[in-house]
């Protein structure tokens, strides 16, 4: 698929994918962001799509997975907030909490920078985009076993690099 064909598909199916996204988004901007992510993923993986399957069906499958991943991320954030409150953190907006959170985020970014690029990509897809190993393998064109072994190596590396970080907020 070339850029001209992609542009035709974009204009033809944007509305359909947008309407689907609006059913699952709280506001129009969130739905539009989701649609752009869907088309970006479609473009990045354009060589793996099957011509026999209508493009709108393929786009809606990507959109469905994007919505599911968004819900997963929201649930993880809510679970983390509930855990912190249960641990005695009654005020999540304190300056101390935000400072520690920023420090931990900086430490994590430094540690992630030490990972080889593909291993980092696998880790980020798993932990930040909340993709399954199967989804990552399909997305990157690698085996599920490769994803698993790279995650084991990434987690070991990050545990070692972040051992000094105080995680008690």
C-alpha cells in the first residue's frame, strides 16, 4: 500500500472509525486521538494486512484493541490509586507525593534508556501500552517466545538498576 492509497482509506473510513471511538470515549478529542492511533498502527503494519479482508473491518479491529488497551490502562491507574490510599496515602496530590513520583519516573526513564532499543520497545508495549505478549509478537513480527525472553531480560535489568529507588511513597 502506498501513501496515496492510505490517504484514500483515511478519508473514506475516518468517520466510521471515529463514530466507533466516540461510543467509547468521554470526549471528542480523546476519540480523535484514538482514531489517529488506529490509522498510525494501520500504516505501520500495512504490509501485514490481508487484501481479502475489507480495510474498514481491519481498522475497526485495531480500534477495538485500542479501546480495550485504554480501558486496561485506566484500570491499572485506578488500581494503583486504590493501593496507595490503602497504604495510608490519603492525599495523592501532596507536593511530596508528586516530587517522589517525578523522581521515580526520571529513574525509570534513565533505566529504560539503558535497555537495547528492541527490548525497550517490547517492555514499553507490555507495560505502558498494556499489550499482551501475543499482540506484541504480532505487532513486531517476532515470536511470542522472543517477547517472553526479552521481557525476562528487561525486568531483570530494571530490577538491578532500580534496586536503590525507594518505592515507599
